[in-house]
């Protein structure tokens, strides 16, 4: 009954009998994706009102108009779905590494953990987890622009939840946890 995308397990399709085009619904939406979905829903509602009015007043002659309106709506939804797919790509200020978009430059040379988090959030990005930070270390030559210094992660030390978090040095690869009040470099990321 439902079509399934085998390439991306987090993507689901609505039933084909309800929508002639493949309208995807993701488990987690970005802000831009939610805005596009709201636009699609408002277009569907706005487009259906004249159709309902036509059917009430014109009787069976409205079926031809209904098919035309439905084809136009299907084209618009397909176009918006294509634009949504383009949002999945990394912007030109970022590099794609595995399943992560990594900023090409540091957000800051010296910031404590709270400031580092805010710097990333202000750009609609986030700090990488310690695992993602290690992947960035492995691909540091591909990404480029890293200093021989420690970089913040979003991973908090479980034994000392309120004052410690993990960092990684981009020359030696060393990882350890440190106080959130210390200052280190910041490189923001976005999930792809």
C-alpha cells in the first residue's frame, strides 16, 4: 500500500492513491523543510476551495476543471519536492564528509563551550559529537582549514555532566574531557 525508498530508510512515502506524485515525509524536519510543508498545505487548501465551489455550482461540467486543477497542483507539489531535495545538499560554505556538512572555516578561535554552542546555533548549525569530531579529524585534509589546536564537541562527560565536555586535538588526534569554561576552537556542522 505504501511505497518505500530503499536508499534512505528515514524517508517514507504517502499512499500513491492519495497523491499522484511521491510526496515524502521525513521523521525529522529542518526549519526550511517545515516551512515548505506548510506552504504546500496552504496551497492545497487554497486550491481546493475554488474546486469545491465549482462542483457545487457547475455540476458535472466541473470535472474537467477539477482534472486540470489537480494536474496543476500535482506539478506544483512535484516542483516543491524537487526544491526540498536541493535543501538536503551542503551549502557552498560547507564540505560534505560522509553524512555530515562541515563548515570550511572555524566559527571562533577561542570560545568557552556555551559561547561555542551559541555561535553554531546562531548560524542554524550545531557542535559536532565527539564521534563526528573524530571523523572530521580523519578527513581533516579533505575539509581543510583546521588549526593545530583543540576543538569543542557537543558530547558531555557523563560523570561530571554540568561542567565537563569532550574536545579533540587536530594535530595529535588526542581526545579528553575538559571544563566547559575553558576556551577552544569551534567548527560547526549540520547533518546531511
